[in-house]
């Protein structure tokens, strides 16, 4: 399962062809998931995203949680040990 599937299953993001042409958005909003990732890559990161979209604080943390779990799962199952 990939991150987007997990987020859709947890009802954190939603994908509908009638909303933003099917771009994954946070449930109940028109804010694309990509916007969150753009903020993370920016100078202020998570703090700025939460400042601009305080009502999405819980969802933002859930996105990071899902990403971390997927990364840990992949690392544990890759068969490659860290140096």
C-alpha cells in the first residue's frame, strides 16, 4: 500500500474527478495534498503550513505519520541493513 492509499483509507485525503479535476485534496477542502508537500520543501516548512491552514493541523500530522510508517516498513523489508 502506498502513502496516498493509506491517506484515502484513513479519510485524510479525497480524490474525486469533480473536485479539482481529481487531484488528491484534504477531505472537506480544496487544498491539494501537493500544497502540503510544497510547504514542507519551503523555508518555513510545517510551521508555515499550520499557520496558514490551522484547521488542517491534525491531518498534516497524520500525513507525516503515514509517510513515516511507510518508510519504516520499506526499510525493514528491503533486506538492506544500514551501515
